[in-house]
C-alpha cells in the first residue's frame, strides 16, 4: 500500500511504483499529477472519480485524497510540485481556482506525451547536476502550462462506488460540503442513515482516518485556500473555514502546515496578489 504519512510537502519530484490502494486519506501541500497504466479510482475532497488508463489527472493535494481502487500490478506514476513553485508560474486564474477549490482536472489531451516523459523526470528531478534538475523542472512547468490551456478538460468523471466505499464516499462528500458548519459525527452518520458508532468504524476502516480527522483536513485545506486566494483577515478565515476559535485555528494550522497562517500567506503570495477579494468560500 502507498504510505499515508502526513507531511507538509513531498517536494518537486516524480516517482513510479506498483502500489495497492492507500491505507488512508492524507494531504500534503503540493499540486499532484497522477497517471497509471490502468483505470484507477481516487477519492478527492469527498468525490470518488475514475481516472482512465493513460490519462493524467492534476489536483491540489492539500485536499484530503486517497487512491481507493486499482488492479494489482498496475504501473502508477505521480509528480508533485510544491504549492509556492506552482503559484509562481503565473498560470490562468481559472485553472488555479479550480484546483485550489478541490477540483480534479483530467485533460482529454496529453500535450507532452506524459507517459514518455515521466521516466525521464523520475531520473532527473533531484539530480546531483543542478543543470539537469533545472531542465527537468522547466519541462514539468511547460507540461502544466499546456494542461492549463487545454481545450478538452473535465473536472470529474463517472464515480465508481460500491458497498462500504459508496457509503464512506457519501459521508466524505457530506463533510466536504459542510465542513464550515458546526457538524459532528451524528450529522455525518445521519446523512447516510447509519448509527454513529457504526459510521465511525466504517469510515475509519475504509478511509483510514477518523471522521473528525477528515473534517479537520477539509477545514485546514479551506483555510490554506482562503489565505492564498483572498485578502480576508486571518480571524475571518478561521471562522469561514469552520474553526471554533482563532486560537484553535492557529494551533492546528501550525501543527499541520509547519508555519503560521500569516507566514503561509506571504510565502504563497504569487497568486494571491492577483486574486479577487471574496468573503464567500468556494465549494
């Protein structure tokens, strides 16, 4: 199974493997690109989406996500770009907004023959040669730039959910839609007509994280989005993201992101300086 360690960023890197489903939902502050030799199902921000074989999917990994279904032996490749690097590329606002709001973009085109380039990036990103590493980074930037202007794209595909996974996906979707509200386990369980104790056990078994932990991940990701995409005061962001108090927000944000909200905003100001001021969180 893929690791589920919670960390701030995996860095600018590419990897490939033959993993099983992830043991649990996780998050990290990178933009991630995935592709596989077979169909795979991802749970992102409460929505389970099918990524067709050979197609690339790009999303912001600060939103809770989990690889939940793929055939054994499927060749899986993924690329991570730290958020400050991604925002510094000056990409179209609509493209960036879609990703930061929890959307997964699956282009119908492959502008740079991703399957052929990934093995190169796996070898060259992080190379001892600064020139080789820089060249690979520029290639990745060009690839993402092409994705951002691709005409044929979609933000979701046909969900593939069955049995227990379907119920957990429905609970995750409920949380993703209402995390800013003062909801609890009883509300989440009631959304799928389950007893709270059973809902908690089922969610933990399938998603590898508690209902409360998933709720906290959604709130943190929304706080990060608002810090980058708006000029709202930090105290307003704490409320808009669903935290009970500013002190609770500061404590959890620093523990999860390794920095303060204000410093996080300054470090990721490349896009926020162009963003429209809004007081309505995107869904």
